């Protein structure tokens, strides 16, 4: 199986968010110890806001593998491996606010829901990720022999930000 997710997925999913939240917790307990209650309230608000952002943007990242012979994706979700047939993929989107993540939209929801997000390998410092391999597989799977696709019908190629 070919690995599609980046080597940095573990860092972005686990290390980065929990380091920020841990640092925020240290400042929170210091503000309580020094009796600086306005700072304590501000830190609580910032903490709730950051946890919500991290949960949606980073903690939901998946580890994704491509099984070419069987035409399916294998997605590691918690301790389970979930099989997603290529034929069940509707489209692949880049998030507007995070050009380094890809969101895979599914035709029929499964254990992952109606979509899942991952950081593809080859993503370097904000350069647009290479989703062409997956889009090519999806187009081959979903096209019929009677379809005649023009180059302009294909999704736009990836350009640096």
C-alpha cells in the first residue's frame, strides 16, 4: 500500500496542539497562583477557542493509504482501519484557509462521516498538495467509455501559494 499522508501528520495531529494547550494550562495555573483573575478569564476563553479550532483542523486528521490493486483507500481512524472504495469518493477539496490539507468528500457516509481530512505527503511549507493522483483515480473510476473528457474538464492543477 502506498502512503498518502505526510510524515508530519503525527506532529500536527498530536504534538503541536497538545504543546500549545499544555503551555496555555501552565499560564492558567500561574495566573491562579498569582491571583491575576482577569488573565485567568482571558486564558479560559482563549483555551476554549483554541480547543475548538484544533479539534476541527488538526485532531481530526487521518492517516491515509492507497491500495491501487483493489482501488480503495485505507484510512486509519482511532485504532480501526476503514476501507473507502475509490468509487465512493465524490471529490477532493483543498481547504481555503489551509492549503496544505485535503478533504475527501464521500458519496455515501461511513464510519468517518461524509468526509475526512489528511495532510498529503510532499506538502512543504504551504505549497499546494499533490491531489492529482487521487483525482486521476477518481476520474478513471467514475468515467464511462462514452465519456469524452477535455483537458479543461479536469480539476485545476496545483500551483504554489
